[in-house]
């Protein structure tokens, strides 16, 4: 089967199209990676043609030795992924040392994996362990409400998580651990990858202030839904604050109400962010 026709490639492209439609991917903004299953790899293997040198990432992970990732290309536009998958995306394999990649499909015309591949890679490594191998998707978007919120609110995980949980009732179900915050850093390398990965040990979603957000998910739906929910909640808070003359909205969801939601949906919210939780 041609790579483009596989289920994982179709779902990969659909997320890119959906994210673009949401307004999260101006120019080449944002990127996506997927850790392929053995069945995905077998479905694509006939099309694999390793080429080029192994490229060191500046980061290393034992649990991703020999893994295969579908990735967007650096400088490529999310809006083009569905129509031009072999130019806009590719598949890379990771070497036995777990510290370098090599292209086996796609990224035609001299393209390379996203410049954020080190962050994706480290996040995959951390989330793989945190979820017993279930996590497969890491997604980065330049979602506008998150970026705007980061110009108003200090980069503190508790403050941010409470604002987001308190603005829309089901947020606490979608991201019960809350969100982590990376204060402003230069994007695209090993340093920001390490800072982000540290937070991904505790959170499924990490905000890059004045830049956007990284989310993780066991499926494309889970990752997209996480991005969508957090971004929407940030937008609701901003709209309420603007409607309230710039002051924080007054009638938000209380801690006791959040705890009631957790009990009803059998969710364990991060106790550090909720007063009255065990
Ligand atoms: P890439 O085009 O290299 O994926 O970079 C886009 C981006 O959002 C960097 O943070
Ligand atoms: Zn970015």
C-alpha cells in the first residue's frame, strides 16, 4: 500500500487540515509527529528507501531506539499536507543509539523533519514511559488565544491551570493534570526540548509563552481534542475578561464544583492545583 493511502497517513493529514482550519497554523507554524505502530511500519515498508546520512538530534532516548516517526517537514505548511504529503511530510527512522534520524520516505526536494523534532522526540520518550507505551502523537500549534493569554498571565502552571479549568466545566476531565509552562525561549533546538520534556513528565500539555502549545495524545483525536479544548478555554477566559472591563471574570467554576465533576466522571485532578483535593 502506498504510504499516502495508509490509515495513519490519512489521520495525520486530517489533523493538519483541521488545525489549519482552526487558524492555528500561519505559514509554516506548528508541526506534528506520530510514533508508528509495527502494523503501520509493515504497511509502509515497501515504500521505504533510506537516504542521506544519519543526523544527530542533540538529544537521546533509549526507549526510542529503532522507532519510526511520521513527521511534518521544516518550513512546510500544514495546509499543504493533505494535497502534497510526500513534499510536506516524511517518515524517519531512529538509529540504534537513539540519538539520530534518517529519512526513509517523503520529505522530497531536500526537506528535513520539523526544526522542533528534538522537542517532539523527547516528548515522545517521556510520554511513552508515562503511558506504558500508549502515547503516539505529539502536536505543536500556534493557537492564538494561548499566545494572547501568555501576554497577560505569569508563566505559572497553577495559575494557568486554574484559569483554564474554571472557564469551562469539562476542561478538568480533558486535562486533569493541568498544563505546564515554559517561559520564553528560542525555539527549535535541544535546550527547549529538554525544558519541555521535563514538564511532559507531569503534564499532557505544555505552553510555550508568546509562542504556542505542545500537546500529547494516545491518538490523533486525543491530541487534537486536547489542543482544541485548552485553546477554547483560553479564548473564553479572554472574552469574559474583556467583557468585564479587563478584570478577571467573577462567576467562574469553584473548586468544590470542579471536585464534583471529578467525582462524577471518576477523574483524579492534580491535587496541587485544586483546593480541597486529596
Ligand atoms: P518548522 O517549520 O520547522 O516545523 O517550525 C515551525 C514552528 O512552529 C517552530 O516552532
Ligand atoms: Zn512553533
